[in-house]
C-alpha cells in the first residue's frame, strides 16, 4: 500500500496529471470538476483509477487542495 501527496487545482479545462513537483514532494493534478459538493474529490479518485489502474482513498485533506492518498494494489 503506497501513500502519496497530491496538490489539486479544480475548474481546469481537462482532468490530467501534470507531473511530480520534487520541491513539494507532491503530484500536481488538474481537475475539470469544481470543488463544490465533493465533486473534485470524486473526480480525483476516478482519475487515479483510470490513469494508474489503482483504487485509492483520501486519508487527509478532504477540504484542502493538498491531499494525501492511499493507493491499493
């Protein structure tokens, strides 16, 4: 089970993983969904599942742009 840190930016043109920021130790992810009504969190989990073929859950940062995810095999 891996744990990663991500920084999300909601309300972008498309949902995609931008890359890894070594200085912050986090993946930068742009999301199409807005931050309202938990839509960005759901969009993040769907994107991780689609791109990395892993199930994940948010362990910290549900209401923050900085989130910690736990990836399952």
